[in-house]
């Protein structure tokens, strides 16, 4: 179906340029007008301030979307170019150059400067003050410590470092704020556990480290709760156990939290089935509560509903070890632009690896994650553009249900593998005309009367697909299923080559794989999807999905700027999460040794 646009609608006119950073990333959202034919592009280059040579990043993505889900709609219609630069050095000033081109007219070059967030450090010039459990008094000296956290908080000044000695401090509600660059620091003295039973945050610019927070009152549903939409909170190396919500950040307006190296254990129990019924989707490890500009990294999260949920925009979620969750590993539902999820290990998810219901904006990035899901990989409802690169997706049952929504994404170098022989990896089910029309009102993407077909938003290639072989004589199902609205029938495909012929331009370099010739130390059970909370529970040890020597997935990928700038061991990047011959990343909370070893693992070598 062809469309004709007037020149004033096809030429690109740039508008407001929004830019922001985190510890390791730069995000851009650049509003535009025109470009009705969606052929505008934006090249991205960056360099550290003071250097002469520019480095290339991935192009900004073309976004044309107004997300919705039932009665919830995005805050505005997004007609823009947007995207991110990854793996940068903290506390560093960068110059970014954007070059917009459009064959219909409207080319422009824009350059700006931003600074990534500073590294997490405790200043050496702050007062060192001592605290012990108690009901008031003290001067904060080692000989006369503050007695109780409330007494210490009442005397706090920006830059102070409170050394908390062992004991039970009951509850803590810090009310004294630090200043930008001069947080108030609460850290353990090192002489034993610092016990707490609830942490309410009523202040900004805080560093909270080393608490052992346990639930002793059933009514205390939150381990850590933000009461004021707090700004600049470091939550580091705490153990938070037994709560319905481990960390509950303030709704919508909280900003600039760094939640790192914590162990969060919720109140779900799949052996007894507790928390897996009506409340299976409620009770998060880290709930960002639709707020923006956060980093959640290197946490070990288990026995919650979702590992990390509800980021707004400009959030980095990486290095986390998430397992035994009653809903989804990552739930960025209702997220906006530049939600970045990389380097996470996720397994034993009762529902999905990652949820997309809905995307209110875009892009989202899913890079180098290892996910083993009991049932499905993606829970997709209403989706916009997203990027997935070098992930290993191992699924116990069906991979993606509403797979036509994958036609919105950029996909490279991923491995998809199904542990069952009967279910599809990708299935685009029948959609009735009412459903199709409802989605089309908010997107300019492939849902149309002509079928679930590739469009300007589709860019899927260089991925691998496979499924478990059945016992001899048992039927093996197809890998792909697609509802062809032109022919009014479901079409099935047993391999990626036949699927690529049906959808021209999709996975033309994709390959088929088999587990035993692809993966090292392969031991995942075929019946993982049968794991039943409160009944038969199938446990699996922590997985490292690595490639076997000689596997066809080695050197079968394609290099992408910024993403693969640390190099690869062969002629081209491998498929899947782990490049053979390169160090394995750390997952979960780090001790002192692993912190030193992996502190800059994700920072580009050129930026260290």
C-alpha cells in the first residue's frame, strides 16, 4: 500500500532537544516535525572533552508513537529521534554531535556537551561520627557516640559520615538532607551487623549502606520506602529480607537514585505457593514507581514478584542477578525513552523474562542479558521501538505470543532457544479487527489490513533460533507461527530460512541451532515449564550460557558501533550473551574483591 505525502510533511524540521546522563550513559530525545515517510536518520558521534577523535554510536531511532494501555496514555505524542550512548566513564565530560539527514530536506548538525554522573565515593574530609543503639544523647565521638540514629540525624551536616556500630536500631527515618556532592553518609563501623526493621526516607542527598533490614511486623510491607520523592539517594550493600516490596521509590518525581550491591529477598515462597496466587504480580524487589533518572545495578534479587519494575525514562538496569520471581524478571511497564537493561542474569521466572505492557515511549534497550524463563520470554501488549542485541533467551514454553510487535524492533546477534519441542518461539496469533484498529490508532507500525508485515520500523537479522529435539517418534512443533491476514490463516515455519522468505527483509542472515552442538555444559531440563509453586518445583543452578568450541553461533553476528567497541575474539561478534574467550561479567551483589575486579567491566576500554 503506497502513500503520497506533500513536501512539507516529508521534510524534517527539528525542535526541542532533550539530553540527560547516568553513570555510564547519555540519552537523547530530539523532537521533530514532518518526516511523514519516516526516512529521517540521525548519526551519533561522541568524544571525551579534550580529545580530537570522534567515536561513533548507534544512530538515534525514529520514533512516531502515542502509547496507550486501556485508559492510560503517554504524556504526549512522540514524533522524534531518540537513543543512547553506552558504556561511558563516570564523572566525565563528553561532547556529542548529532547529524540529521533526510532525503526530503531538513538536514542539520547539532553539538552539545554533557557530564556523566560522578563515581560513588565517600569524601575524606567529612566529619567521622559514631552511633550506637539507644534513645538519645551523645556527642558523636568514639568515647561518647550518638545513642540512636534519630539523635545522630538531628545533628547531621552535609558531608558527614556516621559510623554505625553493631546492634538493633529498630526503625530509621532520616530527615536531614545533604547537598549536591556532599551527601550525609550512613555506613557500618565494621564491628558487627547493623540491624533495622524499616527505613523511611524523608531527606535528599543520602548514602545508606550496610543495613540488615528484616521484617518483624507483618504490617511493614516495605523494607525501604521513599516518602518525599527524594533526590540523590545511594542505597548500597544492604540486605533487605522478608518484605513485600524491598525498595519502593517515590512515585513519578523521585530522581537520581543509585541502588547497587544489595541483596533483596522478598516474601514469596514457591515451595509453599505463598505469593503465587492472586498476588503473584504484586511485591517488587525494586519498584521505581514510574520515576526517572536512576541506576539499579549489581543487586541479587529473589522471592519477589518482579525483580525491577516501573522505570520512567533514562534508567540503567544492569549487572543484576534475579531469580525465583513470581511474575517477571524485569518489568519496565509504562516506561518512556531510554530505558536500558543490560548484563542481567534472570532465571526461574514464573511468568516472563521481560514485560512490555505497555511501552508509553521509546526506545528501550535490551543488551547482553541471559534469561532462562520457566514459561514465556516477552509479555507483549502495546509496544513501540526497542533494541535487543546479544542476548541469550532460553524459554520453557512459548517465546513470544504477540510476536508481530517484534516488527517494531532492532534485533541483532541474539540466541532464542525453546526447551520444549511443541511450542513456538515466535507466534503472531489471530487478531480481530477491533483489536487491530485499537492498536493502529496509537502506532504507525505494521498492524494494518495488509497483514503483520515488516515496515520502516523493522530491523531484525543475524539471530539464532532452535528448540529441543523430542524423543524418537514424537512430533516436533514449528519454530514460528504467523497469522497471515491476507490469506486469513495461520502459517507455520519449521526453520528461520522459510520464515525469512515469508517476511522479506526479516532474518535473512538468521541461523538454526541445536543445543548440544551450541552450548557448553548444557543441562537445562525440558520440563522446566511444569514447575508448579506449591507443588512440583524444578530447581536449576545459576546458569552461564556459554558457547561450545566450533558452534555455528561463533563469529555469526555483526558488529555495532559503541556496543562492540571493546572488541571480539574472532572475525565477527558471537551470537548470544557471552563472547567466547572473553571474561564473564559479574552478576549480583559484589564483595570487595569482585567490586575491584568488575568496577569498570562495562566501561569501554577507550574510556577507562
